[in-house]
């Protein structure tokens, strides 16, 4: 299941990267960071970490920084035309894949 989580996380990072590839001057990190955090929360919950406010604040800052970095990397390439919903749709699909990976994990009865 770690492969599914890694694939989901890469898809979540592909969203801001694609946003940068479109040549957009707005990274939309306020959209992508919560999506990444939502995809990561099931993994954190599965590890027994409680969602403390400090942990969530740190996680949103880390996810935001990753989104900004991926957006910047995508912006270094030549602009590409793509549907406006493609970057966000890719990130949401990645979050669903990452969450599903945690749900498919074998549980001890």
C-alpha cells in the first residue's frame, strides 16, 4: 500500500506543478495545500497521531511550501495549454488515492 500512497502524493504534487506549467502567476497554494493535507490525514491517523492544532499548522505550512516549490518548478518550463480544472482535479485524485491506500491497509482483527 506504500506504493499507492507514494503515487497519490506524487499526484498531489503534480497539481501545483501543472498549475505552474500553465504559466499562471497564481500558485493557488491555498487550494492545493489543504488537498494535500486531506490526503495525508488518514496516514497520520493510522499512525496514532492525534490531530493537535500545532501539528496541523505545521503540516499545512509544509504542504504549502511543497505546493509553492512544485508550482515554481512548473513555471520554469514553457507554458502549456490545459483545462483550468486539470491541476486541481489531479491533486484531488491524488488525495483520494492516498486516502484509499490507508483504507486498504491490512488491519488486525
